[in-house]
C-alpha cells in the first residue's frame, strides 16, 4: 500500500551486499537461527557479517586464540551479597523466624 508523502522502508545495507548476497545472507541466517535457537537473531546476523567481511586469516586467529571467548570487558557482573532478606508466608504475610533457631524447614 502506498501512502503519499511516506517513503517505503529501505533496509540498511552497510556492507553493500548485492541482491544475490542479500538472498544468500537471509538463507544462511534463517538456517543458523533454526540450528541455534537460543542465540539471539541479531547476534547471528553480526556473526554472519563478521565472518563474511573479515579476512579469513583474521577469523581463524579469533577462533584459534579465543579472542572473543569469556566475558566482555564492557559487561559488568551482576549479583553480590544480600545484606537483608524478607521472607513471606504463602499468603504474603511476613514470616516470623523462631528465635535463635534455624531449621531445615526455615531454610527451605
């Protein structure tokens, strides 16, 4: 449907793929998403573009030396130690711990 004054969406093409390369990329990405369903689709696209556009020697160096393995230097670890905790009963009333007694029941 054409709407006057509204241009059609043009997908970004930063690597200047031609029509055949776009079709090949789309097919490969669909296959990778099917084979690796837990990997986010955007990561699959990035991986395809990197492997396709980097020199083969550089891709092999990344794989052999594990340059992209491990945590990112930009990611901050989440988590830590809890200083206080509130416990509730099934009806959401506050749980009262037996004085100075921690039992298996309380821990669970």
